[in-house]
C-alpha cells in the first residue's frame, strides 16, 4: 500500500461510508464524549452495514448505536459506557449479556502497542502487564514471550491494521489535511495504522488555513474527506461545540427501554439525512452547544 | 460547619496522595478526580496532576464535568499529553499513583470492571478496564475505592473476572509475575479505609457512624482489623472548602446512593480541634 496521492479527496458521506464493507475492522476515532465520528456512525446505520469488528479505546454512543442497529459482530475496546454520568451502555451491555456480540475487551496499552506495531511494520510489540488479568483469556491471539536480552517474561501483542479508520476533525482541506484539537485520543495512530482513513470535518477550509491551525493528520494518510457540520454531535468538537448531554440522555433512555423506543429514536434522528438530523436536534439546541464559551456559567449550565 | 459522607470520602481519597507524586485517574472516576484537585489545592501543591482522558498537566478546571474528556478539564494547563505520552510514562514507571475502582474488589486488591458472572454470558457486562490491566502492573501505587461496600456485593472473596491486578492472582504474586509497580496501597470505602499490609486488605480506619460488625457483614472475605483501628480523621475547613470549590456540579455525588448521601457529620461530635485546619 502506498501513501495517498495529492488529489481532491472530497466526497459525499454516502460514498465515503460505502468504503466500509460488511465485516470490516473499523477503528473509531475520538472517545467518550469527544469527537466521536457520529455522522459516519449514523450513515453506517442508514446503509445497513453488518458484521463489523470495532476497535477503539474508550467509547460510548458510537459503539452502542452500532450495536443497537445490529451492525456489530465483535467489540474490541478498552471501555464502552457513559461513565458515572449515564452509566452502562445499554445496547452493548444487552448484546454482551445475550451473547449476540463477541466481547474482546482490550486495554488502552495493548491496543496502542498493536497499532504501533502495524505502523512500524513489525509483527508484534511487547507489553508489561496483562498476565494475571482475565483480559488475557479474551485474547488467545496474544503470546507469552521471553525477552532475549533481559530474560523477563512479557506478553507479545500482534500488529493491528484496521481496514478503515473513521475520524472527525473540526477542520480540514480538500486534500485531507486535518487539524485536530485535543484530545487527539488514538486518531494519529489510527491514521498511520489503518488501510483506509475517512474523515468528516465540521468545516472545509483552505490549505493555508489548516496549515495555520496546524496539520495534525496529513492528507497523504487520508483517502476521503466529507464536510459534515456538527459531524461529532452529540459528542463535543471543541472549540466549535460542547457535548449534548440532554441528547445522550435521550439516546440512553431509548436504548435502555427496548426495541420500540430505540426504533423511534432511530426514525426521529438517524434514518433521514444529516440535515434532517440537525433539524430534529434543533437549531436552538445547537446554538446553545456552540455558545459554551460565552461564560463559565453558560458552560457549566450545559452539564447541569 | 457540617459535611456529608461524599465530601469526607473525597477528602479521605485525597489524603492517600503524597506530596510531589505524579497522579492520574481514569474514565468514570469522579470521586478520584475531585480528590486529586483537592490534594493539589491543600497538602500537595507540587504534585503533577494528570487530568483524566484530557491528559492535561496541572489544569485549573472551572468545574468537574460528568465526563473525563471534556475541554473544561484542561483549562489553565500549559500542556496536555497525547494518549501515548501518558501511557508510555505510566508503563516505564514515571507515574506514582492512580485510582482504581471496581464492581468487585477482592482481598488482594484485584478489581473487576469487566463482567459479573461468566464473561462468556455475563449477568452484568460492566464498562471495561481502560488501561488497567497494564497500568496496574507498572504504576507506583494504587488507591482503590468503592462507594458500594455496604451492598455486600462489592468486596468479595474472589472476583468473577480479574481486570486489574492486585497483590496476588491465580497466576502468582506481583513479584513472581515480575511487575514493577507496587500495587494497591489503600482501599477507601464509604464504611472505612483499608491498607494492604502483607498484600491483603486490612481495615485501619472506620467512619464514626459505622461499626466493625457492619463492615464484616458487608465484606465477602474475613476482615482483618489493625490493632490500632481508629476513626477517619474529620476533614479540615480547608479541605471542605477545596471540595466545594473544585466540584460545584457535585459530580462526586453520582457515585453514592441517596441513603449514603444523607449521612451528615458535625464537628461537635469530634471534640476539640476537629473541623479546623489541623496538621494532624
């Protein structure tokens, strides 16, 4: 595989997400409440994708919605949930308890080593922990090795090359150069380790602008880029918008309640387009989220 | 001046931090999060506070939000580490302490944040351990905590699934496994405080409205109590002020049941010196 050529990478959301095949290993960018690639997640649901193997560190509504929609075969994240705020991820939890998804819970450190091995073009890298933890039992693909230099026992984790990485950035240019704000999470590692990188951007900007902001992920790693305002919603994409706690609560409640209420959520928000999604969320709500920086009180109010 | 159990609990967690330590907390850990900022504002101004999944170094957040990677958490930080910068530092031994909890915690300090029941068909699939199964091997010291001790289901004889590694697992002790970090040092619960003398949890402090009998009844392993078992030292005015100013949203309270939150304490019950700034 070679690096991506310098051409116009702009495409539609539908065409970009069509690059994710059934059964693909999909790396989800962002994490928890920040820069989740939600426009692409919704499009995967619209396109009825099946059998996906998801990889990532700590995630929430992105994984849960894909599981709820029946798109997932295997989950390999270090955490899936809504933290102390909204608790366990309802669809993920139910699927794990029913046995309808393969649970391959991982560890941030192991995953990082696996991605780095792929980036470095070597078959494995060692990690210092895992032995003694039952996480080891979820990963028969790991191996126990003896260090040839120190004689210590370590766990070798195999290189991981996701088929597709789905990343959301606040801005980027037509060549796929992306500017990210912290938390970068694993996006930079995914961009180098994955075979195909698709990015949505809140705003398409000129090359001069993205250079001035700072190119975090270069266009030679990116295959397709899609302008998608509020493309991370209900996750945050600072400095543009904070996360939408009320919407997350609405989703969790629907997913917890059962297939009928979940179906209503998907019909209201997902099955149309990104334009109809934003209309359903409401301009007033989106304005409140973009207004987080008006004052500390305004910011704090979003989390009350 | 009075205070509630959630405030006292956070102070007890903060007190496990030693001055100048490099300290981290993971996902979904509001009590630990607030405790770290309280420590930095009171006895440990020179600690290196790594703020959650923003990996911000020594920030000054205006409030603690209900999620561990919101940008509010990095306000005031000159630098935020990348994900890999933090985990590299932790694995090579440069992080002195982190806080870990669990749906189950056993006498050796192994914790379960993966699954209650068999993992192939769990009764409850929990959120997951984040970096725990590697971090627990290499971080200097661990402070464990739970606010669900009284349920009787949390401190258990043996975890259904060991996510994060304590002092002894079925595969061997930390020394036998060659782990470089010291493992669990403290376990703070809403009933009292344990240390890990000899690699096994040992009760060293009790909250004053809790009896040893209650602790035994809520604990799934035999409770060894220290010979000098004492009451948890009441919070000082400075510590309480720090809790309240760090956490105006009260995210710490999300970890407690309403019954626990009703536990209120007053200095009059503790005699001379209690509730004031003290060096004890």
